[in-house]
């Protein structure tokens, strides 16, 4: 399907104005029977540790992942650059749970599996 033409047609008929605004930033990721429009996705979760509650944030934007952590009560997020293999596994597990509930495209999991496979070869 020619997505630009589809968006233009929707715009011309008065529908899809939001999609038209982002037409230059659109990436299509297919998953099973659904098609997702992916711009920037931020995934957050938390875990209880001995020190207290630890927050995690994985952000996908422009084909690049960032990963940050923060303890409850802290003001700043601690960025992890580069992302370590155990952190990739945490992101993958979280995305797998979201995928099972239909809240994440399969393409994200495939990309992280490739990254983990590359890391395991090292």
C-alpha cells in the first residue's frame, strides 16, 4: 500500500489530519494482522529492590533505543550508554509482555533479538 497516497487521500476527504501532520516521520511496522504507526515510544516499568523502588525507562525513537534508570526520590535519570546485554534482556522481557497484550509491535522484539544474538556471538 502506498502510505503517502493513502494519507493524502484521507486528508483530502477531511479525515486523517493527525496522520498527515506526521507523514514525514512515519515508520510502519507490521505485526501479525495489525499495522502500527510508530513515531516515538516510551516504555516504563518499576521493580522493588532492597534499596527501594527502581524505575526503568526504555525509549525507541528514530530507530535508536535509549535506556535509563532512577531510584525513587532521585531527580535525575541515569542513562546507560551503551546498553548492556542484561539490560537488553530486561527491555525484551518487558516488550514481550506488552506484545502479548497487543500493546507493542512484533518488529521491536525481532530487532532486540538480533541485538542479543549479536551480543552473544562476541
